[in-house]
C-alpha cells in the first residue's frame, strides 16, 4: 500500500463514518430533551459538528492525495510471509477475545498465563522454556502485587482460587 | 503564602523516604524502559501508571515523573549504541552519537548525553518553577471563552505537528473528540452513544483508551512481524567524556535547554522537534560544524539538551492551565485525576503543598538521573539482551492487569483491546495517535467550556471573541494552521524535485 492509496482509504473511511454518524448513529443513539430551545445547547450539536468536520477532513484527504508522490514506495516495511502474518493477526485477535470470555470463568491469573504462553509461541519465541516459566511467574507476581498490595479484587474464577 | 512557606509546605509532603524512593525507582524504570528497543518512555509511563493507584498522590506522581525523566534519557542509549532511538526524541542523537560509537567512542558519547541531559533537566525544572506559578496566576482570569480558545489552539497545534500531515492529525483529533462524547450529556444528562450499556454511561475509561492506543499496537505489530531486526550493540570503548568536552559544548547545551523550554511550554510540540532544532542551531554556530554528522560530541550534547529541556517545561501548561503538552503529560494528568486532583490555576491555591512538593522532587530527579544514568550506561548490554519475544507477552499481561485495576471492570479490558486495534490501524496508516489521546482528554473540557460560554452569552457566538486573550488564541490558531498548510505544500513541491534529482 503506497501513500496515495492509504490516503484514499482514510478519506473514504472518514466520509463513510461521517455519513453513518449523521444519518444513523447520532439520530438513533443520542437522546435530546424535547424542550431544548437553542440548537447550540442541544446534546446533538457537538456530535453533529464533529461528524460534519470528520466528513470535511475526509474530503480534504481525498482532494489532497493527488499532491502525494505517485510512486509505489510502500507506506510500511514489506514483510516476506504476508499470508502467515495475517493468520497471526487473526490468532492474536482470537487470544484477546478468548481472554475476555475466559476471565470471569477461569479467573484473571490463569487467563493471563494462557495469554502469555499463547502470545509467546505465536511470535515464535526462541526461549520456549523461559516463556513457560515467565507465563507462570509474571501473572502470579502481578496478582500478588495488585491483590495484596494495591487491594484490587482480581477475578478468581470458578476453578482454582488463589490465596 | 510566601515562597518560603510554599517550599516548606512542599517539603512536608515529599520529605519522606517513600517519595524519594518512588522517584529513584521511577528514574530507574524510565531509564530501563527508554533503553529497551521497542519500549518507549510513553509505554513505560503508561505501564507504570496502574502501580500508582494505591500510593499517596505525591508519591505516585513522583514515580511517574521519575519514569518520564529517566525514559527521555534512556532513549539515547540505544540511539548511540545500536542506532535505534528508544524514543522519537532521541532520533537527533543518532546523527553524531552512532558515528562516535563506530569510532569506539560510545562511552564518551553516552557520558556527554548524560551530562547534557542532566544540565538541560535542571534548566527546564527551574523554568517550570519560575513560570508555572506566574502563568497560573494569569490563568485565574480565564473564563470559559478563554479556555475554549486555548484548548482549540492546543488541539490545532497537536494535530498539526504530531504527524506528517495536518489532515491526518485533524482526523485523529476529531476521532478522539468523538470518542469523548460517549456517556451522559454534560448539561442535560441524556444518553449519548451508550447503546443501552450502563458501562458506557460514564464514558470510556481514560487509562483503557491510553494503554490500548500506545501499548497494544506494539504487541500487534510484533505479532505481524516477529523478527523485526534489532541492531548489534557497540562496545563503550575506552574514552570517557571529559570536563573539557563539557565546557566546549556548554553553550550548545544551554541554548538547547532554552529551545527545549520554549518549545516544551507550547502544548503539542514535544521533544523531537526541539532536539532537531537544537542540533541544527548548534551545527550552524559551532566552530566544529564540519565535524557534525561524523561523530561530533557537541552534536550529541545539543540534541540531548534539546530533548531533555522539554521534560520540565511540558509540565508548565499541565500544572498552570490543566492542558497536557504531550502524550506523557497526558498520562500524568490521568494520574492527577485518579488521585482526585485537577491540574490548573486553582491547584496553585488549593494544593500548593503538592505543587511545591513536585518542584522539589523534580530538582532531586536530576541528581538521581545523573547517578542512575551512569550505572545504566554500563549495564545497557543486559537490558539490550532482554528477548523482545518474551517482553511483548509480558507487556500484554501487564496491560490486562493494569487496566482492570482502574475500576475492577473487565469491560475496560475489552475497551483496551478494541482501542489497541484502532491504534494498530492508525499506526499502519501513519495517523498519529497523540492528537487522538489528547483530544479524548480535552474533549469534555472543550465542549463544556463552549456550552458554558453559550449559556453565559445567551447563545451569542461573539463571546468567543470577547477580549485580548481570546483574540490572541484565535490569532495564533490561524497562524498555526496557515504555517502548517504552507509547510505541507512546500514539502510536497520539494519532494518531486528531490525525486528527479
């Protein structure tokens, strides 16, 4: 993706977001009392203003993209294994989603251990034994600090409870 | 209250072992965090923030300030030894620092970086002490229209100079402002974008948004490209910085410190432009200008003075006006809020002990930085050897604990992950994240001051032009926009010529 294409995506995205906000999200999800006399003081005024400005910025991005160099120089460093990289992104998204779902059932400590190990192996660590040790020690140390020093009620889950 | 009374009040809150211990630990964490390639001072401050929740306000804030100061210096260590700046502000240090390392003078370059950093730090802290109180007493006369125009100016300059394009910066700031509207309306108390979820009624948690924007994208970027190259560390060499080197570079150090103070006190500019400006001024005026870029110790001194000169000065708008000057001070403002403190002119009246306690702590931090920095230079090898592919999962786990600890709410962890993906997309499209975060913090303040102004004037917009202060801020806002647009056009015109050449 070169700079022009990136700016095209951003411009189109900003315009689409603006239209979505103006015609659907703001009218449906922002409530305003019926007795507001002045439009400037309405809870709707600020969101509509910001949505309008976002649309204008999107148009600006589309208009000024012709000023950018037309070469094919990529915006980010190229990567050799793009399909695998995309797959890794899907996996890290799944790890995050899994963490959210598991946290209340397994507890934060066990979830964090699984998260650490899964991420370390996902990025192909060259220190697998150290990764396993860290996956156990770091969440436990953080639990000890937050639960016993800072007094935070770390979720314990339904399986194994820590002191 | 006299100046001496204020100092004594400050001493009563920081005159204890915990405060100085926090400061020392903070500087150590900052130097290590700044020195680890792939971490940054910003990430170090963000990840330290959750650990301050259970501390006394002054202790927690001193810990964060220590991390900030240490992080800015720490960034210069990998810049010199492996040509990888630990923070964006250290980029200018590479220009002469790395050639010195190649010549076997890394120890001399790092020593000068440390001496220049500590000197600039002292100058910057003194400016903070001199100007913050004066600015705060001036700001006491600000009403909602003045604050509205000040915040608008800050956002304009942050959006304009944070990235390579004003429009991308503006888009980032607008998205931040939009996100800040989530929650109950400030005047009528009606729902805005809460989607029926009670978790959203108080708005999005600031810490979740900030950690999501600044730490999680680094985790995702590592997953995308796990084998990103890290350079090989150079040895320190036998030469060490001498007092003669320091004396030779002294003018550049002081000039760089003053440039840092000036640019740092303007919200939004930050340390990187200051370091480059200080470097170019030193090169222009130096007797040894032909050596710049080839390993000139004065070049290292100038760039380090420029970037450290900013560190104390960015706290001037933060403490005096309640407006964060950059991302790190935006995080520090979060620490103030968590401890029930609201930075701004009233803090100089209501919490004078904390203000002067911070001043004392900042002065002491320069001394800590000198000693801890000296040790860190020699211990960098061990820091550089920390495997990044173990560091990144550790960061992820720390983020989960830290964000949860703010409100004991798993929902915030979800917000952090979602913001992480937003931050990653912004990173890929080179949209700066700083305007987003600062707009998110200042958004409610901007809207609140705008609506208060309208209520005061019966919806007459001319109140936003009511006096010299508002005129001043409107003028500098317009000048900033024009200057940024002109600079953008010039850069795009120059590029094709350079490409042809």
